[in-house]
C-alpha cells in the first residue's frame, strides 16, 4: 500500500488559500518553497491528515510535538528542535513502513523562530532550540534522503521506531554510532483503550484496577461532549458516528489534566530499547486536529502555550525548487 498527496496538495494550494481569503507569506529556504503563517491560523493552513487504506483512525490527526515543554511545566527536553506539529498519517505507507518528508509536502511544520532562546515560566529550567527554524530546515534539506524519517510501525500502529534522524543532523558515517540509540513513538495506554480496547491483565483484581484507571482517565481526557454518555468507555473512537474523532466525542478538558492526557510519547532510549536517556528522555505529543480539520479540546491549550513562549509564526515546505528530488 503506497499513498502520497504531495502532487495534489501542491496543485491545489493556491486555490485553497484564495478561497479562504488568506494571504500567506511565501519564500524559499535552501531551495525549498515554504509558506509562513501565524500560529492562530495553523488549523486552516497545515496539511490535513490523510486517510490511506489500512492506516488506523488514531493516526489520522495533526499532532503537536511538545519538545520544548510548552504545555506542561518542566516537561519536554532542554534543547528542542524547532518543530511545531505534523500531520501524522501523511507521507507514504508501504505496509507498516511509513516515510515522512519533513522538508516539503508531508505536513511537517516548523517554528519561524529567529533565535535559539525560549521564553520560560517562573521557576522553570532554562530551555533553548537546537537551531532557528530556517537553519534547521537548511541543515536537513541537502537531499530528500536526509529530509525523510522512516517509521517502522508495529502490527496495530501503536508504536514505531524512527530511523533517519541522526543521518540528517550529523551525517551518515557518524550516524552509524548514534543509530544504536532507539528513537520511538508510543501511543499511550489510555488512548489505545479508547480507540481499540486493550486486553486487561489476567485476574479479577488486575481487571478491576485497570478498568477503574481507564474510566477515571476517560473523565479527565475525553469527558463526554454535550453530555453524550455514549462516547464513554473503551473502543469508542474511530467509528463512524458522534464518537468518531476526539474532536466530536470529547468535551472541554481541564488544564490541570493535560500532563496525563497526551496521546503519544516520543522517547529516546539507550540500546535495547528499555532505558531512557537522562535529560533527553522524550516529550509528549498532543492530538490537535482531526481528519476533518476540526480542532480537538487540546488545540487551544497548545496554541496558547506555544504563543506564550514568544513564538508567533510557523511554516511548512510545499515543494523543492524545480520539483526535482535530490
């Protein structure tokens, strides 16, 4: 199964923006044509999630990459890459192998930050970016192979190992050493329960304990929208109807519960895939927008938190100049 919307997306981009009455700033960064726009217009302008055959509903979201710990105090990692969000089901799928081009066409969005410094809240540790947004894109855009990350998903698309990150940053030869570390993305247990149901551990006491945990999380992370009780419980999301997406099923979420409710976690692990790298253990990933372009209850918190960091504009790549892959 292979699927990509790069060509269609590029061809219809100008018409779509014209219909929406948006005037976007377009420029070139190291041979990549990009469009820039305010964070408040991210929903309208980001590449919408794809719905390729065989790819489950829980991947069909724009997700926020909270590397800098914007949403939850003292979370994330101290030196963050300047990446805002990604349309998680974009790119190309070949079975369970997904290739995502961060440079252009596949819904990867960067901060238009001009400085490496990040504003922090009181009593929070100092943070910074690894590069400005434009420099980061320039660093990885030398070839399409360095633009591309490969996600090797497991059977139910709940966990993936990510390859290609180190090659883009430090070169292929040095990356042979760095690639001994595992970069992974993992769907969190509550959301696995909510979309697909999960097997409880054997034994009555374990079943009661885990069921109570999941139902408590339901009220924190997906309280019924408009008091629609039918969306409570396991295996409710991803099915046609009022509970199809997080946006339609879940009502307002309390800011106090955000630290428990991220959908995925990006983790950096020592060889063997069990122990996290101290200081760079990983960061939360929040669901922002569903396949229909509707914001989830988490999007407003994410936008506000990022803006509070002093970040106002984001951008994504449309195509490489000349439309030629390198």
